[in-house]
C-alpha cells in the first residue's frame, strides 16, 4: 500500500501541514525540519500527487466548509464570519451540509471535495478516527471548530467554563432548585457540546452541595419550540425550579415564551439564563453567557489563510473566552414562593387567542 502524507508526518514527527510545505519548498520551515521530512518521504517512497500540489498552491480559489446544520443560528453566524474573511481575499466558499447520518456516510465514502478546494473548515462535526484521517489525507490545510483533529488548526470556546459560570451565577443569587434545558443529548452522531455543558452543570451543583435531581433536566434540542416545551415540563413538576439554565439562547427564548403564556415572569417567578448572546438576547433582557460566534468563523478563516500562505509553520490552537452578561431575567431567589409550592399562572385577563409571542 502506497505511503500517505500522514505516514510521512508520523515518521518525521511533524504535522501534515509541515510535510506539505517542506515538500513544496515553502518558507517558514527550518532546514533541519525540511531535511527530516525529505528523508522520511524518501524512506517511505512517498510522492506528492499533482492534484495535491495544485490544491496546496491555491489554484482553485475555493475553501470548503462542512457542517451538521445550515438552518441553525449558530452555524449561520460562523459561516458569515468565515465568508467575510475569505471574500476579502478573493476566495470562494463551498458549503457541504452533512445534515443526517446517510448524507454524512455518503460524503466520507465519496469525498466529493477532493481536488475541488484549497483548504477545508469543519464546524462542530463529530468524526471517527477514520474520517479524521480521510480529511487529513486530502493534503490541504484543515481548520476545525470545536472538535480536535491531530495536525489541524483549531478554534473553540471552553464550554465547561461557560456553563459553570452560568450555574454559579444562579447559585450566587441564592437558587438551590436549578433546572437545565439541555441540547441534543440523544443525537446518535454524538455531539459533545451538550454533554460537556451538562457535565459542568452537574459538577457545579455538586461543588455547592446541591443534590442532583434528574427531573430538573429537560431536553430542548437547541430550538425555540423545544425550549418552550422543556420549560413547560419543568414547571409542571411538583417542586419546580426557581431558576433555569438553557444551553442556548434560542432554548431560553422558548423558556421565556412559556413563562409569558402562563402569566409568569422572569425573574420574579423563575430566573432564566442562556448561552450564546444571540442578537435577540439584549432585546428580551436575557442574561446569558456570551461567546463571539461570528468571530470564531473569522479566526478559522484567518488560520486557513496563514496555512495557505505558509505564514504559520505549525497548526495553531485558539480558545476564545466567554463572559457572563447579566440582564433582567435573573434575580435573587424569591422569598415569596415557598420552595415546594407548585407554580401556577398569575391571575389576569384571558390571553388573546389570535396573538402569538415569538422569538426568532
């Protein structure tokens, strides 16, 4: 079996990007490293393919982006950030939506981006070891959001720290009965973000000597409607939460909608905190953990530009900080409602059946 660029990188103990630059004679590779790569390539009888050489030189003028969802706010913002940087450098963007398992499998069986792009950006996509190797074997720079792939550029946030900050904020306000609206925990593709945030929630409760109650977790699947349903489920408990942490702002919007339709208010009845700092969060007064979503896309695109130009010898790893933005949906635990009192709608006029409250 013919040796691949991955084999050469392992033999020379460098990244695949360094192998590519060394074999093409690009700058920013030390002479000692270049000699080690050339020696490894010779020992393995590795030859650079004409297609790989053409792609690495930037002749297609196109960067591929693969992602699991195109219709979710988070991904559209990241793609917008990527596109703004690429367009400024006269590069096109080729988008591949691996929206379900069948499409995902077909993509990696056919590898349709091979010979069509100069570089590749992967957005929060769970990948097997074989799929990671398939991407690296394309012999073009690869930048990854969230998931780490050895030898690739990487941008992420600290999801555990962000979620921990949200839950600690609620605890510091005196809340002990804290619910959580979770993301896509049951997705068979194994997305890690909701799992990491859920683990952080449980860890912070434990650190504060607050007993974990599985009934206080409700699935929201990162959607407004699902977030609304999750909040309704939490409020129907015999001992409902006094505060709720939603893993995304859109789920928090749904939670606020449920409170509104029940004649309840945040934070008077239930405090609510989200995650993202969606542009609608300020309008609704939502307390949230802010992450610079579009900026992460910009960083990924700049990493790709550095890789294509040879300005960066080794792949860089960037962790973008998050911050708590306190607004009006969180407040001190209410002393007016006994801890075990079931929430019920506030008395008031019947709602207009023709009106709807939406958050988009």
